[in-house]
C-alpha cells in the first residue's frame, strides 16, 4: 500500500483568475453535504453539492452522508 500523503499545492497569487466582485451572483439556495472519508483517513467535512468530493488529506473520494438545503438570508 502506498503511504504517501496527498499534497495539495497552490499557485502564486498572481496566477489566479481576477474577477470583478460585482459580477459574482450567489444562488438563493444551495445544497450542502456532510461527507466522510475512510476509517483509515478519518476526515469529515461539509462540502457544497456539485463541488469536488476529493479528500483534502488523502486524495481519495469522500462519501456524502447527509444533504441539506440552505437558503440565502436577507
């Protein structure tokens, strides 16, 4: 078994896409899942439905256990 840990790397700040804050529209409702990784890894976290479910610690796929809908507050 490969015991190497997943290594998440970033870019220098000037390599990221620049956006105009006013052009970002947040949805009125969104689904959030509570996901778990393997017993060996032990990671548990909330993830936005539709986003990656790759574990940030081991790099394997997490399992979504509970999904709830959240609505934007005024």
